[in-house]
């Protein structure tokens, strides 16, 4: 292979390495929902909430996934984004750190579970309302309360500390990014094709000589 061909080959190989880019990866964080057994009327709450990343948000735009189950004995109720027409609604201040998910004062967070046999999303929900003396924590299923803890009930309480209500904790960052297989295959095919062309030219030059 002559010097010019070597330069071309090196340049293409370098370009291919650049093309072997890392696949875009979400800097997302997955939290474990707070299991506040003292205010859940015998129910246990377990599951995860995933946000696109750390930051302070004024709405639900950062939520990418959630899968939460309320259990009591042999009965369980699931609130998950994989369910038909499930949704999340938040307003006010949502503070996502590397370890915790906080709901600020004057804010609310609601996960709706709309199942095939439930026409109204408000009939099945998990709701946190951080409003000082009017704070409300509710688990509802098909119109019936699983639990209701608020300043308007016998179980009055204000869960916030320093104005923040920790609704989830134990943040875990997303998995490390991987090589984009489609882009990598394309780059390698490009290099292989060019190398084959150079080899053919080299053989022709040898025959002519």
C-alpha cells in the first residue's frame, strides 16, 4: 500500500472511530417511593418513580416512568405508566436531587391509574398535596379511599420538613451509556468498503507494473 493510500486509510479509520459515538443516554434518576405506613390505613406502598434528571421543576414534564403498588394483605392496587391511559400531574415546585424527590410548599403531585374498567381517572389515584396545615395524602381506588390523611380528617398531619415533603428517596442514576450498534455497524461497513477499493487499486497497479 503506497503512502497516499495509507493516509486515506488512516483518515477513514479515524472518521469511523468518531462515528462510533456513544448512544444518547438519559441522565435519569429512579427513586423508591416513600412508604409512610403510619398514614396509609394499613396499606404498604412500594415502587419506583423515574425522572429525566436532577433539577427543580414546576410541572410533570420530568417524569419518565412510575410503577407503584399499594398492598394490604392479599389485596394490591397498581399505579403505573404502563397501564392504559395512566397519567401524572404536578404543579408548584418539585425538587429532584441525586438522592431524593421533594414536593415543595404549595405544590401537589398526583399519579392517576386509569384501568379498562375505570372511566374516570380521578377515581383511582395517589395524591400528595403539600400545603402546610392543609396537606393531604390520599390513596384512592375506583372512588373509594384506601387512606386519607389530611388536616381536615381525624388523622391531621403536616409531613413536610423545612417546607419540603420527601415523596421518594434512594435515587439511582440510569445505566451507563452504550455504543450505538447501528452507527457502529455503518462506520465499520464504510471502512471495510474503502479498504476493499484500495486493495483492488493496489492489485491493478501491481499488474500494470
